[in-house]
């Protein structure tokens, strides 16, 4: 009953941007005229089709259909094996429908581009450019970037030269260009430079840029300085001929009047201070008398001070974050390489580094990825993500906090890693091993 199906070839290979066909034989094993519907299941269904999609077969009749796979030439379809199935649904006997399965190998292709942004910059002492490396291919590409200065007039510095660019993504590198020589005045100088990206057997990709070096003194400075100097000369002449005599006479008269008023105010203040001194003496005698009375009655209360408010050095939970024992430790990771971008392995604080009843106050963080592993790293406080970064974006990176990060015992500190591609040299076990160094203090008591 139902249908039987068979593929002429279960192993196929196709280059993105091209097509490949496979034949499938459908047979009606039932005793009735039946209608069969054919469709594709699996990840390839977006770029596969079957013709014809509907077959009407007599009992015992078989017909051949064509399955065509046409993956697009872009990064949406990654290189590698893609399982597929051709499903044949019977209208008369649905439970006895069948699926013919196979695997199609999507061939890798490379499409790498390098751009400079901006291509031309203007500076007096230092210019900053950004190198953009685009991977429009369908598999990760390791890239080496180097700079060249044909006229040897620039000091070119890259933040890092090795990286792995994932398919369908762009990587960004910062390039600093500093002229060797400077000049106070003169015409602008055009200093050309270039960058070259290489990857395996791919031909080198070049991008050209230019630094326009300008004079150190702004062009508007000399005219403004001449105008200011002329104004200063005019004001000096006016001061000595007209303003100064008038000011001296007015100042003398004002000084005499001010001295008289000041003498009168001083006399009044002296009298007032005398009265206040008498009043203070009386209050001191009264206070001394009250103390004697309290001592006679059994002594004054001791240590009855009221509790103060939370200090400026306490956090919102009442933990003093400005003092405590200094502490530092490193969380190391060894995440297994795997293709799922959302799969993370979690690593906690080394045993004994932070006591269970202490609050951790973090002031400094250093991220370390010396081998250039590729993936994603998360720093979490409990279930909250404090920091997220791609491993390929850095080798070493540090952070210093003006306002420290407080980690309470009920929300422990963890580092999570999703490893896609270990760096070079790749270890035999295929693991990413970035690490994070933390420095700070142990605040007394758990945050409540």
C-alpha cells in the first residue's frame, strides 16, 4: 500500500551559485488510483525544488521526478554537508507516505574585501583610520593584515594584525598613522600608504590611503596675533595718556571713603564681639553648672550616639565598598569548539579566592586571548550579563572602573565562553582558552 521512493544518488555536491539535479523514482504500490505530493524537508528546502510536485499514478505505475538544488552564492548557506529529504505524501493512504533521504555537499567559496575608512585623512600630528575586512564567503577565513609605507614618512601601527572573519560578517582594525617629521608653516604634504590582507592561497588584497599632513600653526593664528598686538598697542597709549590719571584720582578718593567706612565698621564689630564674649561666658557657666548637676544625679549617659546614615562609601545594600581586603584572581576557560553560536560553557571563581560570606568589589578587569581564539565571551553576575565581546576582537584588553562593580554572594561571578574556532597554533583537543583577570576588594559581610 502507499508509495515507495528511491533516489538515484544519495550523495551530491554543488557549488554555490550553480545547480545540481537528482532523480527520484515514485511507485504506487496501492490498488487504487492515487495522487502523490512531493516536497523537500530539511535545511535545503529554501533553495531546492522538485518537479513535478504532484503525480497521479495508476496502481503499480512508477514515475520519475527531478529534484534541483540551487544554493545562493552568499554567506547565508555555509559550506559543508547539508542533509535533505524528499517526502512523498499519498492522498489515499497518508500513513504509508515515504521519505527518501540524502546529503548534499555545499562547496566552499571565498569572497574577501578590504576597505579603508576614511581613505584620506587630515592631521597635524597623528591620524586614525579604520580597516574593514568583509567576508562575503560561506566559511570562516583567517586573515593577516600588514601595512606598507612606500615613502617611509609614516609610523603605521595596527591594534592587531591577525584575525578570523566569520562568513557574512565584517572585522574592524584600528590603524594609527603618525608622520615622522613635523613643520610649523608651509603647504600641506600628501603621505600615501597602503594595507595588504592575505589568507592562504587567496591573492593579496590591497587598499590604498593618504594622510594629508598640515602645518602645526593654524592658518588663522598669525592674522589674529597681529590684530591682538595692534589692539594692545592702542590700549597701552590710551591708558598712559587718558585713563590712568583719571583712575588714580578716582581711586584715591574711593580709598579715603572706604577707609572711613571700614574704621566705623571695625569699631561696631569690636563692640559686638565684646557682647558676644559676655554671652558666651554666661552660657559656659550655665553648661558647667548643668554638668555638675548631672554628675551629682548619677553621671551622664555614655555612648548614646544615634546611628548614622549609610556613608558615601556604602552601596545600596549597606556594604562598605571603599575598604576591605585586596583580592585578585583569574578565571581560566577551556571551552570545547562547536558550531552552535548560542551554546556556552560556564566557568566560576577559583575555589577559595572569594569566601562565601564576602561581597566582591571589582575595580579592574583584564581580558586575555593570547592565541586569537574565535567565539563569544560573557561576564555575568548571577543571570545578568555585565559584558559581552567577541574573542576575535582583541588579544589583551583592560578596564578600570571609577564606580566599582559589586558582586554579592547570592549572584556569583561567572565567565561563559562559546568557542567556534580555536586560535593558532590550534591545540590537539580543539579548545578555546581565553581568560579574565579580576582585581578588587573583599567587603566585610554579605550584601543584604
